[in-house]
C-alpha cells in the first residue's frame, strides 16, 4: 500500500535533512583534517628531524595506516553527498551560471567556486593519497625527493590553493547554512575566512619551497 503524497513528501525532506547533516559533519571533519595536515607537513620548516619524529609517531601508533584509508572514505562520502546538488548536465550548468550572473550574490558565486574546485580536488586528492599511502613510511627525504622531481612541484602548486580555497569557503558556508554566522556577521567572517585561506596558502608555499630546496 502506497503512502499518501503528504507523508512521502515529509519523509523525503527528512531524509534530505539527514543527508545534509551528514554532509556537514563529513565536511567539518575534512576541514579540521586539512588544517591539521597542513600544520603537520609544515613541521619540515622546523627541520627534517621534527617532521620525521611526527611521521614516525603517526606510523608507530598506526594512525597513518588506519587514518589514511578512513579519511579517504570520509572524503568519498562527502563528495557523493555534495554531488546531489551539483549540476552535471550542461543545461543545468548554463542555468546556474545565468542565475548567478543575474543575482550578483557573493554566496552564490562561492558555491560555484566550491563545486568547481571539488571536481579537481577529487582527482588530485586521490592521486596524492594513493602516492603517499602506498609508499610508507613518510619521511622528509621521500617528500623532498618527490617534490624535487619537477612534476609533483607543479602538481602541489595547483592542488594547494584549490584545497585551501575549497576548505575556506566550506568553513564559511557551513557557518552560514547552519545559522552560526548570522547575516549581520557575514562580512566579518568572510574577511576572516579570506585571511585564514591566505595564511594557509602562504604556509603551504613556504613548505613547498623548503622541500624543494632541502638537501637530500
């Protein structure tokens, strides 16, 4: 026996709300992971010994071996949930682009930026994770050799700003969507998000330079 249309509609919205909540949780988890990951990798700026000690601890405690695949799973779940609202068809993309141009609304453009960067990060992030996790243990020498190879330096110079932009916009949009950032405080938090993104991009750029100039 089929459920009444009103009940089906209520169940549909309830399911959508649950999925949005899980999307928010996975997104928040990935944001915290990316910021932590950047800080840990940037430890190379304090010397190879510091980075090797941190990497050694993560592997001795099996956090690297178990955490890597877990982050990969969270990454995939988050993408699948977010993809529900991404316009993949050319006609849908044309419509959202035209609406964005007419509205001149910053948050709408931020969503487009986030959706666009997500597609590239999905591929490049998977390549990065596979390369690192299939070549354990992580050491400063290995990381430096990879970046000094040439291709990977360009790879990370592209991936770095895309990830930090995606993460920064995501942090801001989570706050807006779930009511943490009110309308009157949006301007302040948007400036804060921009500053935070620039800081992490700068940290990442300095870290890449340190790896590239590190004597093996």
